């Protein structure tokens, strides 16, 4: 089968096409005929949690049809449409076939295409952890999202809207923010600098209940200054390359604030399964009945992975970049 490996070459990420044997489903696994896969920025960051320097089939999420199942799998049958994360040593959404653990498999809503379905698993589950499972966002709360047009950022925005929160998005592009306002985001601030805390505190009148930082250390302090009493700050990524930031312990202490990170690199199978179960219970019904839909920016063919990577690194996207595996 055709597969694209992600590896490091001269300090940069490259995708290399290889002809490899199809994997075989073992206990607790589904062999998926891949129809589409999502592209995630974490795979492009050399040394990041999702990147593998020595090389591995790329792609951490996929949508397609069940081709075969492991010997102990009874809930899935050949031909069923399925989407989910493809995590661990058998990862490989950028291939014609891949293995998926049963606890990650989700039925694709009938009205969604494979490309739309492939935009859901990684980014929406990361946003679910940040906004719902750990962020505890409630109706009427105020939420701030940096890099709001990004894949995880836009998913966090959508979840905030779904839950009835007041959502404020940060981006350096006014045009991108307008696209998010068109789907229900209430407020947007155009900036790439740590200069928004006063504005968002004035908007909310009390400070932000939940900030989702999809940028990194350069905006960490300003996100903290945006928080109100009992506010929470989720760190999702560090695309700015800034891994360290100062923290005002007195403000953290006196305001009973919470700081947490969102990553799957050390969650393990138990943690991955728990997140998927929660998402299926709390959010997937909203996809099934049309209250929420994936925001797909652009679709590339599998052989256009290099172009897809260049497009992602241009920061032009609003939502998700998807690869079609015809």
C-alpha cells in the first residue's frame, strides 16, 4: 500500500512516500480503509510531542470504512463508516490502510463526508479536553481563545458556542475573525501581541472564566492577566516556539486560578479512551443532529502532502486542513 512517512531531514519535517505492506488487525483493533485524514501542526514541529525524528507513517486521525477487525472485536463490521484517532506505534492516517484501537472508533454522522469526518477526531477531542473535561465551561461563562482560526482554536470556539458561552477570539487577521463570527463567535480582537487583557476584562466585566492558549509562551502571561476569579487557563500548543513563561503566583493564589496543559503524548491508552468516551457522550450527538459541523478550510490529495504542509505553515487556514486518500 502507499503510505507517507514523516521524518526529520536537515532539521525540518518532510513527508516521504513508501510502499509498505498493509497492517493486520490484532486484538482490540480495526483495520481501516482510509478515505481521508487530518493534517495536524504538531506533526510538523521538530521535537514536538507528535513528531517522530526517526520516522513513522504520518497522520494521527483518519476516516474511512472498516476493512477487517481483530479476533475479539464484535461491535464493528466490514463496510461501516468510522472516524477516530490513530495513536500509538501503529499510527498512520496518511496511508491507504491503518489500524485504529476500538476505543477510539466513532461512527461517522450520516450527513458528513469522509473529509468532514477526518477533521473531527484530533482537534475536536483536544478542544473537548480543554473546554469541557478540564476547562469546565458552562453556559454564560466567558471564554478567550488565542489563534482562534487554527484547527484546535476554531474547534474550541465552536464548542464554546455550542455550550452557550460568550466567546472572544484572538487573531492577527480581521478577515479570519469575521469568518468565525459568521458561525456565532461573539467578539474578536485583532492582534498578535500580548496586549489584549484589558480589552477582554472590559468586555466580560469580571475577567475570563476560561482561556484556551493555542499559541504558546509569548501569550501565556497575557492570558493569565485576562482571567477572573476562579479562571482556568488551558495550554494547547506552542507554535510560537516559546516554551517558558513567567507566572504571577500572587495573582494565581489570591484568585484561585487553575493552569493546565492539554496533550496526548503521555495520556496512555486509558486516558485516550476516557477522552473518546466523554466526547461520544457529550458532543457527538450535536454532530449527529446538525447543531455543530466541522470547519474544513481546504482539502489536498494524498500525493499533495508537501503542498498541504506548506499551506499549513503559511498560517492561511481557518479550521482544518484535510488530506483525501482516494
